[in-house]
C-alpha cells in the first residue's frame, strides 16, 4: 500500500492547509469563521489526521514527531526574513515536501512577513524594526557608559547589575540586527530579482 501524498493549499491569510487531512472540511470551516485565527492555528496539525494515526502519510509518523519537536523545542525552523519561529507545522512540511519531491526551494515565512510581502511593505517594516532595535542598542550602551563613568561606591552593586543587564541587552540587540540584515539580504536577493534584472 502506497503512502498518501500531501496536497497543500494556502489561504488568504497565508496559512498552509493540507487538503488531504481527514478533517479538512472542518478545518477549512474553522479557519473561515475564526477571525483571530487562534483556534484555527492550534488545529492545523497532522496529529488529528487518519493518515498520521495509521502512519500512511508521505511523512512517516516518527518523522512528523521529530520535525514538530525540532520546531517547538529547538526552534530549528524560523522565518527566512525576520528569524522568528514558525508557529505552524504545515508551513514547515509544505517547504520540506517541495524540496524533497520537486527540488523546489519554498522559503519558510511567518504570517507577518507573508503579509508584508503581499502588501509590498517589507522594507518599511524592516526599517521600523531596525530603527527600534538601534534605539534600544544605543540606550543600552549609554547605560553602560553612564554606570562606568559615574561609579558610586555606595551604589556599586546596583551599577554592576545595570552594566551586566545592559551588556546582555547589547549582545541580544546586535544578534537581532544581524538576523534582520540577513533577512533583508535574502529579500533583496530572492524577492527583488525581477526588479534588479530590469
């Protein structure tokens, strides 16, 4: 007996849904009526599908469990543009399936970035995020400098805590800026190819 090949669709909100899920009609109806998408998102999973339960899907049950563990616990699957964690299982499976079956690279995108591409506002959001991070980065550096130059023995412990916390924030902000820059470069190299070639 052959394995069931998944067949994916993407709705207007960028949610990937497997059309061969045994509860597809219920999921589709739920996603159409759930305005905030919270209940819908929780149900977009292979765990309730007959093909998963009987282990007849293209993705073996053990592999789906492993992918889900890596997505949730290790955060191995992140958005190509902003590096945020991918929250939906089928977004990952959709990308993996097309890579394995057809050697087609479908980038993992979070909902926010998907919307920004659709609305052509990605660069605006990138600039806003970058500005915010740079602001807090500069603020953290000022806190470090202020505490280093105006050390008061009476408040020494407080100053050391301030310096340590601000230093930690600097490291986080620098890493996040690098991730945002990688996402911007990916966007320019893959989503603006046609504009560069004109």
